[in-house]
C-alpha cells in the first residue's frame, strides 16, 4: 500500500509528529508547500496533519484549500488524521474526523505539543492501524 504523510505546521510541532510517523511507516512526510494534490492522490493511504488553528479549525490559508482539493477526488482511498493542539480539548479533531468518516481508517492522533509530548500507547495504536 502506497502511503504518504502530508502536513501543515506553523511552529514545527505538527512537522515533528509528521516526521516521526513517516519514519516509523517508511514513507515520505511532505509539507503541503512541497507537493501537489495530484501527487498526493497517487497514494492509497493519505495521512493528513494539521494543528488546531482559528477557533478549533483547520489552517485555512494553505492547508484547507489543499486538503479540500484532495478530498474532492478521494474516492475510496483511505485517510488518517493527526495534529498538534494547544489550549483546547481536541474539538478540531472531532470535527475533522466527522468530515472524513467514510474514508477514515482509525481515530485521529492528537498531541498537546510536539513529538516529545506524544502518548506512547495512543501513538502505537495509530501506527498499528496504518500498517
Ligand atoms: C492562530 C492560532 C490559533 C489556534 N487555535 C487553537 C485552537 O482553536 N485550539 C487549540 O487547542 N489550540 C489552538 N492553537 C494552538 C496550536 O494548535 C498549537 O500551538 C500547536 O502546537 C501548533 O502546531 P504547529 O507547531 O504544528 O503549528 C492555535 C494557535 C494559533 C497560532
């Protein structure tokens, strides 16, 4: 199965998590600035990363347009979600999971901070579901 991690980051936390996931899965992690929706759609499993931004929203200038374009042609490809958050309770991820429900392979991985703040149990479950 061809897999890719594609992410947006403001301060680097989601990027750290993206690189960790990609390292463990043996696939690439690309910033949305460094790839195209068409290239991402060459994969069978697309692992999207975006932190909580706005008021419990996806980042709307770069990530959301990219993600919307991929999802417009997603068909029956598989999707997984992750991202970093700060002061909230993960609401952005619950909303995001609901949006992609029929393509989602496992619950979204949420991290309050960067790679060093990952919950090991939750992380392993996430990775196992993508293998
Ligand atoms: C403009 C802005 C809006 C944010 N909105 C939320 C939010 O609604 N809920 C939340 O939990 N954290 C929010 N945060 C905190 C970020 O999600 C958090 O700092 C995260 O670690 C950033 O990830 P990054 O380093 O990948 O950019 C916001 C941060 C910024 C800068």
